C-alpha cells in the first residue's frame, strides 16, 4: 500500500475517533460557564507509573486493563474480559495508562460547583467512568460528562468531588475507547502478509468465476522454478509472474481497518449472507477464512473472519483477485533453463532421434548436434525454441498414444522428460516426468521445432 494511502487511512481513523466523541458526549446547556483563563491542573493525584489497573465503563461495556512490571522494569498489559477469538493491541492498552498522565494538562473550570448544578456538566449521568487503581490499594474514579461549553474538550471530575475540569478532545479520545477499539485488527500475521510467496501454504478462493485451490509444491519445481500448483478443480503448475500479479500482491493488501458491527443481526445489509470466500494457510500452520461482502459506497469493503462475530471494514484492500479465472494462473512454459545449464537435449520425434550436446571446459562452451559442431548462436537458438514451447491449460489431461519425447539433461545430472500424447484437433496431450498434465501443446509448434532441427543439421 502506498504512503499516501496509508496516510489517508490514518487521517480517516483520526476523524472517525473525533466524530465518535462528537456524537458520544452530549452538548452542555448554553449557560454553562467557559474558563476565563487557562489554568492547568489535574483532577487526580495519581501518577501514570503508580497506576496498576483501570476499570472502564461506557456504552453498556465494562472492562479492566491491568499492568504489571517485571524485574527489568518492563511492563505487560492485559484486558479482561476478552471477546473469544480476539487479541488486543498492547500499545493501545498502554496508551490508556499514558492518558492518565495527560490529566495534568486539564483546564480547571470551576471549584465547589453546587450539587444541583453538576447536571449542567453531564455528571448526573456520566458518559463514561474510569476507576484507577494504584499499587498501594488506593483507587479513584473519574467521570466524563458533556462536551465543554467552549467546544474544545469534555468535562471531567473526580467522582463525589465538585471541582470541574476540561479534558482536551484528543485525550478524551483515548478515554472513550470501547473494548472493540482495543482489539488487534489484522487478518493474517504480518510476516505472512509481507512474504506470501515464501510463506503461503494453501489458498482456496470462491470468487466471481467459481472456485479453485492453490497449493505450495513440496519443493520448487526444478524444471520450471514454480513454487505453487493449482490443484482443484484441475491441476496446473501456477506461473510465478501471473500468480504474483493476479493473486499474491492483492492478497498482501488485505487488512481490518475498523469495525462496522459486533454480533450483527442482519448479515444481508453487509452482503455477507452469501459472501465470497477466501481460505488461507501458511507454512507455520496459521489458517483463517475471510468472508467478503459488499463494497462500501465511500470506499472499502465489508468482511468477516469465519468464527468471529464481527463485521470489519477493509479500507485499502485490493479485491480484484475475486475476478480471477484460475486458468489465467496456469504456467505456459513447462520447463525453464539456459543453454549453459544443459548437458544434453534429446529429441525423439517423428521417428527420428536428434541430440544437442553441450560441454563447458575451462570457460569455453562446445555444442554439437548429432556430433556436428554448432556455433553458440545456432545451438542457443534451437535450445531457446525448445524451452519456449508454450502450452495451454485444459480441464483435464488429454489422452492418447505416445507420440514422442524431448529429454533435457542438466549439468548436475537432473533430467526432465516432456512426453507428447497423440490427440485430435491439432494439439498434443502432454506429460512431464511421467505425470499427465492438464495442458495441451499445438502440433504446429512441434512441426516448427522439427523444421528448426533439420535446418540446423543441414546448415
């Protein structure tokens, strides 16, 4: 995701937080006082490092954040109760304690406010409360009331006391976080998202063009350099370039940027009653299924992770992969090598056998065809024409009788044999190293290769 897009998402998140505050806190009556001079003070004597736990109550939600220090002074934080299936962002949890230290930047508005006037500030029914606990067993409860009359913050006081302060909006934003806003919002582990070509194990997609499954090969295919194969509905080697362009790069952009609703009663409003589906596993055993719903008019997409009761918003994900035709991922070249890697290339075609041999001695490459010495250019042209034989994917392997073979022997002794199977309609069926493939090879390409062999021999 580009820097500008990331910056835009951060701005949107900040605006969303401020919008939440504007709607969460009630306005104060028009006659509510505003400070005549900014007097910085704190409604609480506890310091940030003294606080060991925070009880939060707002919007019908109650949770507790605790903090402990180890022998090295490093802190760990935890939230309870937790929603099953979710992890929580330790930095956001720590920020709650840091927000407590920001209370020293409050503005003192009024002292000794009469009890019958506290309702003007929203303290008859506080929007939220925080109870802070220290290591000595002492505690204090803070109440947040209405929006301040000057429009720059929220009224705050220590419960049961009549001194009223103004808490700046940006600090109030941290105080106002609900449990769902403290969750770790990510679909896949960051290390997997950053290296899908190296860490993805399987991918099953149900998109606009049906379903297919992609699986990592046990070893990189030594004939083609491919790491993946499409295994259903049929089997093809997956081409590295198209796989990266059409699937892996878009998948790496998926993330959860916000929450639309917990425990939704109506999935249809998000297009999640009959969603597209993406199931992934990685090499470490992580697995998850993403349910993909409607696009959002203002940008983004509604998504759910199977097993979690939450509708998420993905603002920056690239969902073009939903339109993939799985045949577009199929590798068209069944082997890839350079002349300097080859020891021999043996053609058994049309009842004839021809062998191109290569020998590298003291940095000098010698090439022959049927014991006739060739120039490097002639040998390389024939070799590249063979490597560039281009197949087309088919729904199932084509059957037929043996019609010829091309055997490649590399300098390390590795061999790969392309078998041609007679067929109709101008195409051969193909197998590689004895495995029938869902590919076909045009007869005209083999005819052109035979012509090139003949021309090279006679040249």
